C-alpha cells in the first residue's frame, strides 16, 4: 500500500496585488490582500478608508487603475458584476439594489428565472425561492411579496439569500449586520460558518469588532486607501484597531474663528432641543440641544444613525418616540419636512441632486424655492424682478460660479450646486439648519467655500447640526461634536477635547460590548 502524497498548499483563493484606484484623489494605493479557502477575513477602516471601493473592484463594479488579481492562481479581470458572479465572486452591498416593484422571488432569481414553454414557471420559481429564503430564516415569507414591502433587515437577508443561491467561491459582505436584529445576525453567522466549512473565502467588512472577533480569522486595516496592518482576529483589541486606523497621532485642533465665524455665545439660548428621539434600531433614545449661533457636529460610523436622526427630527421619517422643541417651547408636531420648515427648521439632505435640487430648472428657482411667499405679488403672482435680484445677491454672496441665475443648476459643479442649496436657506432665513454631508463629492476649494457659508450662517445666529463622515471637517467647523454609535448618542466633545482618536473610540464604543 502506497502512502498518500503530501497535500499541496493551494495558495489563496483570491490574491490582490498592488491595487490602485484614483478619482480626484487617490482612493486605494498599492493594496495587497489574500483570501484563503475556508477563511473569514475582516476588513476594517474609518469612513473613507477605501473598504467599499476595494470590494467593488473585486466584484467587477469598479475598474482598477493599476494592479492585478488572481482567483485560484488564474488571472481574474472582471469587467462587470456578471463576470464576477459567473466566476463565483458574490457581493452583498451595504446599499442594497433590490427592485421594489418585483417580487422577492423575482429579485432572488432575476438572471435565472425558471421557464416552461417559454414562460416563467411560477410554481418552480416559488419552490426555489422558498428554499433559498429558508436558509436565511425567512422560510415563512411569501415569495410573491413585493420586495418594496419588506423592512430593511429583511431586504438584507434577501440580498444574502440571492448571493447564496449562486456559485460562491468568494463572498464579500459590506456591513451585513448594520440593520439586523440579534436573531437575524445569528442566522447570518450560521450561514457564514456553513460556507466556511464548504471552503468559501469570505471578505467581511464591518465596524463591529465584537462580531469580527466572534466570526473572523484575520483582520486587515485600511487607512487612507493603504493597508496598514493585518492581525489575528482573536487577539485584536479596540485600542490597537483605532491606533491602526488613525496612525496613532493626535489631530491638531483648528480654531473655528479661522473659518470666518466667531465662537457662539451659549447665552444666546437653545434653538433646538431633541429629547429621547427613537426610531427603530437606527435611532435609539437620542437627546441633545444646539444653541443659536452654534455649529454642532454629529459624528459616527456608517450605519450609526446620523442621517436617520436628522430625518426623524424634520418628520421625513416618523419617529416612534421623542420630543422636538424650539428652545424651551412646547413640543412640535412635525409630520413632514414642510411642517419643519414652517417651524423654522431646514434640512440640507445628503443627496443634493436627488433630494434637494431641481436640476433642469435655473439657479434662480432653486435658490428661491423655500422663500417664494417673499416674492409674491397679489398672492398668486411672483414678482420676477424681486426674485431675480434676491437670487443674484445670494449668488454673489456665496460666490456661486455660474453664467447667471438663469443657468440650469444641473450644469453647475457639485460644489456650486451645494452652495445653491445653502443659499436657499439663507433666503429662507430659518433658525435651525440640519446639514447632512455638506461637502461630499466636491473639491478642496469648493469645500472651503461651503465651510465659509456655514460659518456665516452661524454668525447670523442660525443653529446648525452638521453630519459628516470626515472627522477633520467636523473638527474644523464645529463648536461641539456629538458622537453616535449604533443609534445611540454616546459622547459629546467640546473643542478642547477634539481628537481623531477620541471620536473614533466613541464611535466604536457600542460595537465593542
């Protein structure tokens, strides 16, 4: 009887070498990463570190600028998502692409619908869908249910089920548990263990260190688009991870006076008071106050509940509990953003193009939209000359670079579009302004202009609450910074306590338990 040949090391399932990606600035630089068969490899990093960009490159959604990848030793060059899926590389994104008007079953098998005599075999589709849903704990869900009727947690589980029904040599999960309950997380983890036992390689992107310790084998940390360290998950500490993500240095304080606004006088009084605001698991018992002339920052990781908090305040999403007050006045009943505007509270949403601007219409219309009654003549008619003069004045004050106020706002750069949105609230002269990601997607020069505009609003006595994923931005423009972690407000820092390390440690605090 001959002795068996020694097993050969098959090498990594996926090998990433020297990956570069650049937009206006470098997003990924010389990134190396290996995923072994049967391994769950966690990827961590602060917001903007490049985690999602790397996952999109591996999944064929974003082309790389330089570098190479191999899948089981064979060159791997996916030009689109379908190429990756055919190679057995599946991605479950944090921002789900579920088609709400199609059924759950159709979303699961959209590119592989069973057919009979040229028509979709509905019975076979339902049977296959029920089997797939059972693997993620949704066996009781009617597969004919429109996907748009599902809650966010159920949609995430459906997206995971859709990945699991395909060939799965590599599975990439981007913040898979951010919207799930403890029971749903247990179901997901059971499936990951099954896949690991079957030899799949799993890239697990998460901010939740306690989950990573529980499920992962190794952790790789990205900082500013570069790999800065790989550790065994079992021995990883929160302090070690924060040090890797920040570089261990202390971020310098920036005096807000340098942005053109004087420090606010707290004696001016409270402009907005939020008490015990709650909406599902994304906003949990949040309370804070912001004073007239103050800029209060809201920091936190992706999924911490920052945007959801702003939306609940203005009535865009109906809160489950909590009270909103203007100063020490009676509770407000805000059932919609229109109610909030009438109460003197404005919102600049995160997606300016989809949620704030009327792109085909001129700069003038977009600037005056919230203040049209000021330009009314005989109730139903708009005084065009007064409206145009006001729009031109704001355009000049904010240095909006356009051919004039009649140019369609959709033709402007992102930074100038954002100035138009801010200018709208300058004209409306609201007392409280909530600002979500004010400089996302705009260049450095435009950022400086937006920061000056926000500082000018504060100098006029407006109370601002600013959400940003960039801690450096918040430390530059804010008087205080409140930190949300897993839906809870866990800490508030005065200017003399602003450091990157303190903000990150607070942001991870609810995930470290």
